[in-house]
């Protein structure tokens, strides 16, 4: 998944924040930001999306005021919050790739919670009783 944000087409609020970041950091061409809901399917209820491991996106300036926004990692942030160069971002990207793009432990725990919830829901539907 990839989205291109520009003055013509964008999520206005996020686009303005990203544009401001690039203006404040003129030597930089990419950064990470954390998101809830930006790329998650709207068919999943918000209450469940909020429980999913955090999504991190890579925002890259491909031309002045034109940015690509790409989901890049799901899970707890393991890197320094204030990466000071594009090279530092690239190093984190390599580590993210080594982890296959997600925190396996956190994602497994999330899936276990979903499975337990679904099992309890199935039992409740079958018996009419909450267990």
C-alpha cells in the first residue's frame, strides 16, 4: 500500500502536518510517524483497531509538497524517537525488514486476544450464556 499526498489530493490534516515537518527539516527527505487507523480497513470496528499493534508509516518527500506515505512497520517503536538524518531512518528500515515489518511477539499476543474473544463470542451464541 502506498498513498501519494499532494496539494490536489490528500488527507488534509495529515498532509499539512507532514508538509510542516519537511519545512521545519529542510535537509530531510523522509521520516516515520505513528498512526492509528490511517491504513486499517474501515470494516474493522474502531474499538478493535485501537487494540491492534501500532502502525508506523514512512513519509517520503518525492517533490516539493508531494509526499508518499507507506505503512512500514506494525508494533512497538524500537528506534530512537528523534532520528536526526535520512541515513538513520534507512538504518531503521533495514532493521524493520529483518523483523519482517512487524513486532512478532506483540502481533501474536494481539491475535491470541482476538481468538479468545471470538471463542467466547461463539460459546455465547451457542449457549446464550456469557462465559
